């Protein structure tokens, strides 16, 4: 588990979307907001932290040519 003193902007946006979704009655609009929040949480998970290399790593052990 990653513990950070800084909250990702993606996570803050996801929180706002979920808050708004909770205010709505069940239906397509609510589901859309929940799906958007899910994507934002995934983006936050994939976002490199301050101590991580921004380059994409390959499975072969060598670095990708970006």
C-alpha cells in the first residue's frame, strides 16, 4: 500500500464525482459518474510517484525506447 502525504489530483476528482453520484437516485447518470470515478482512481494508481521513474518498463528487463 502506498502512503503519501500528497493526494493525487485524480483521486480528488474521483472523490468529487463519487460525492455527486451519491446525491443522485440510481440510474444511468449516477452510473456514469461512478464509472468516471473508477477511471480516475485507475489513473491515480498508474501515475508515477515522486520517487518513480517516468519511463515505461518492459517485461524483458530492459527499458523501452521512448
